């Protein structure tokens, strides 16, 4: 005997109508020429309705354990809920309960890209802005180093993929590909460099000064006129190799001292316009998720990208300094957009 068909939508509507008119289940079965048990089963299921979801009781934690979790969350930023609870020796708590407890005292966030500014940092940034507010920034040489890797920054390899197309598989390496350290400077509408730091060289005070001697001073600075050298202000950040007594004394012997060597406030990459140049170059060399197979190839890409940056772009960056200083003062030493 074959299995009987389920009630159709039309039959279900008729059953509801017949019930409203006061017909019994037996009479409805005769009218629809269906088995009486089928009609009764439908009526019973309709009257019961959907079963309510039974929520399991959460694993309760004590007030003492709650305080331990709060302290652990403060000491372990960006840790998982499991790691936080394990550090408190609290076991047997499901993930949903852990997250519900933590949601009352914390938020899921990404790591900050910039270090927080304390009161001292903000005051020094304001003092710096006031000191250089009347400076002719067309005479300032802004310098910095940038490291470029073979695969580019995390999260850059994103973009639109057409329907029916597969996303390209990124190159995988068993060993890290390393990177190239690049130094450059910008002044007015001119790019100085870029110059490549020799592979494997760690920039301490001595190697930094030797690098400047072999590249910046011999290949660019020595060709400038005496009047240019007299007015130029050299800017570098507070990296240990830059701000050490050895480097400061060495630069002083080169004539870059006192007012010709710009003081730099702490935690202030947003105030250096060359950081924007690095962004332009990185966007170019890593566009469309491009990767490189050798250090020489990524260095060649940096040189090519830097060559394509025209003087007007650089001039726009250096001329933005007046606005940056005003923004620092308006924000009372806080970070500004770059």
C-alpha cells in the first residue's frame, strides 16, 4: 500500500474554514475524502503551535570570579574569551556564556595602529607646533625610513573578483622573504633618493651616519649651493640611531646643528609629510595584490614608483605643514589625520 499524499494548501485552508463553521473532524474527513486520522493529526498540530525554545541555564559565576575576569580582561588586551577565563582558572563555561559576561565589561576591538598619547606627549606636540609655526617649510628636508616586504602589508591584497572567476592564490613561502629598508627625503617639490640600506645592516648610530655619508651627503647634499646649505633645515624622527649623542655630534660636524636640525616631538608620524609619500609608493607597488620573488625586484618597484611621483605631489605634501601645525594646536596636541 503506497504512502498517502500530504494535505495540500487548499485542503488545509478548507479544514480551517470547516472548523470555523462548527464541523467535526469526522465530517471534514468525509467532505475532503481523506483519512480521519490525517485530519485529526493536522488539527492537533495546528492547535499546539510552535514549540518554544528552551534556553539552557547559564553556568553561574560568583562575584569573586567576575572580579577576576574583569582584572584579567584589563591585563590581557585583545585576548580571547577562553584565554581570559583560563587565566582565572574558571572552567566549564561555554563560549556563549563567556562572551555574554565579557560583553558587559569589554568590547571586541582591533589593535590600535598608533600608540596612545599621554599628557606629556600632547604638551610636547603643542610646544613643537608653536615653535615652528612661523617656519618657512619650503626649506625643511623631511626624512624617514620605510621597510618594504615581498608580500606587502597584511590586508592589502583585496579587490573585486568577477562572477565566475576565482581569486588568485597568494604566493606561499616556507621561510620569510625578508624586506628592504629604504631611506628618502622630500623638500619643497623635490624627492631626495630613495636610497637602499644594504641588506643585513642594522641601523645603529654608526651605520646610520655612514649610510648618510655614502648616500645623502655624497650623492645629493654636496651638489647644492652654499646658500641652500645655509638655509636648509634637516628633519629626522626620534629613532635611537637618529637621536643618539653619536649621531647628533656627527651631524653637527656636518653643519646640521642647533636651528638647522629640527627637534621632533614624540609619537608624531602624523606630522611628517613623507609618511604620505610612503603610502603613495606602497599603494603603487602592491596594487592588485602584487607580490615579489626577490629583494631586488621589490627595490626596483620602489624606485619606479618613486620616479612616477611628480614634483607637484611632493610640493602638496610639504605645503601641508602649516595646516598640520594648526590642527595640532586645535586638537590640543592630539593626533591629526594624515
